[in-house]
C-alpha cells in the first residue's frame, strides 16, 4: 500500500506533503565523525518516507508501517526527551529540536521506510532527515542542509539519548546521485566525489548480517569517551588535529586501550584521504586495500566488529573481493565488499555457505548504488 493510502486509512484524510530521505553506506571513515575528521559516505536507494497532514491544534499524532497498530500522541508545546516509544523518538526529537516557537501548529505523520532497521544503514537518521526536510519545506524556513543535519543530530543526541556523530544525518540530507560525499565533520563543508563503480565492472555488495549484538549503545559511548579522553590528554580539540607522527611520539602518555582506540581514529582519518585519491585515480585495488585496513583497525584496535561481520569480510576476500569491511557503529549490522560484478553471485553463495557452516542466521545482500538525498515526493 502507498504511504498516502496508509495515511488516509489511519487519519481519515489525505496528506498535504510527503518527504523522503535515504539510508547510507559509509565507504570509509568509521567512528570518525565525532573525532572531527572527514568521512566518505553515500546514500543508498532505500528511503524513509514521511507523510504530513497539518492540524489546527498543537498536537502530533504518529503512526508507522513498521510498528502497525501503534499511534503515538504528543504535543509540540510539552515535549520532553525520551517521551514516547523508541521508534517515535526520532520523529518527536526533531520537533523538539526545532522548538515549538517555530511550529505554528501540529501534524499527523505517517512513516514508511524501506531502510532495514538495525542493519547499520542509518534507518534512524533517514527518518529524522525526512521529517526535518519535510518541515523545512512545509514552513518555508529555508534552512541549510547543514543546519537541518544539526537539528537531527540534536534530536538523536538529546531526545533519543544516542551520542552519535553527524555523518548519517548529513548524508541523508546532502547526498547526490552517483556521488559519495566527502564531509568535514567539524564544519560540515562537503564535496561531491564521483563514485561510479559500474563503469569499471565493479560493485559494492552490502552484506546485512541481520544480527544486532547487545551493548551496542554502551559500546559506542565508551569508544567515543576513549577518543575524547585521548584528545584531552594530547591537548587537541579532536583527534583530527594531531598528526600521526606527533601521535606516535606521545604514545607513552596514553594507557594501552586509549592508545589503540585513538590509533584507529588517527589512521582512519588518513585512510579517508587516501581513498579519495585512489577513487580519483581509478585505483580500485588500492581502495580495496584501504577497506581491508579499515576493517582490521575496527576489529583489532577499536574492537567493534563481531564474528558475523568478520566472516562476511573474510569470505568475500577469499573469493575475489578487492577489499571489504564492516560499516556503521559495529557489533552487527552490515559489511561492504568491493567486488567485480561478475563475481557477485559466487561471493554471495560462498558467504551464505560460510554463515550456515558457522551456525549464523542467513544474511541478506544488496548492491548499493549511490543515490539522491532528501527530497519532496509529493506536495499539495
Ligand atoms: C553510527 C553513528 C554515526 C557514526 C557511525 C560510525 O552510525 O550514528 O554518527 O559515528 O556509527 O562511523
């Protein structure tokens, strides 16, 4: 059923505006967006859609096809962090971060998303961005995409309570088709980097392990704290501001774990720039090697991988991938493999086989094509 029909059958009238925003794959630069470095994500074609109906009072009513039967009610004037069911907080958080002064009235909203939840593809940022983008359009605020990204991040940090960086919200809002986004996470300055693998007979296979291990959120906050602690000891605002040479020369100032966490960040920041150079030069073997180095660093130094992600990466590499790595926060979710298109079917079969042999649940696969960012799907 179309989202407008869902909206109609839930609220009894037709929506006035439908907006959408995509999930993302991060090519490289993992756990870097809260360290001030540059990251290189791109949007996938899967979208979260938000259908809006204007109300005459200040109420909000929310429904979602992913959580059928639940209608969450709130009021723009009395929103407080952590209000509502978990899924609804990403939406209410955006209203809260925007502030009731900017909202002339409330809305009925229906959410429908094809971005898989818990797959490390930023389904939550896609929902936040679709709502923020839709409100910006509806009220003609003319806010910039970086400002909307900051509103979405505030919603997630302070209303949902997840201390995420700003990569996912930014790419959902700023992506353009056929490009990855080189994003400076300090300033949100960005550059569109052409990313056309098909032209070279290559593709990026996404392997969704369909597992989501516990301690995800605690582990994320703990990694972030370690990086911030390292920056503080080293006397820099973020780990972006220290060269690799200086970092190594001051190793003795950090305890062993803090050193390893920060070493991941400092080297990953370098890898992002090497990846941009490799892409510009069409050096895909080098790009693959950088993906592998990123995975090893996330697995051994940042310790956010898990057996399913390692299995996906190792199996893809054993059967001809140019390189592979886990993406997103970690502890589950998805891995990506840079592969020759002709190898796709064989690599999928081999990964399926390896998962079955290890007793893991069956993974899901898809090919990630760099797609457009937030958009208005229907108006009026
Ligand atoms: C999650 C967060 C992002 C980013 C990644 C890791 O997706 O939401 O801000 O930190 O993890 O790169």
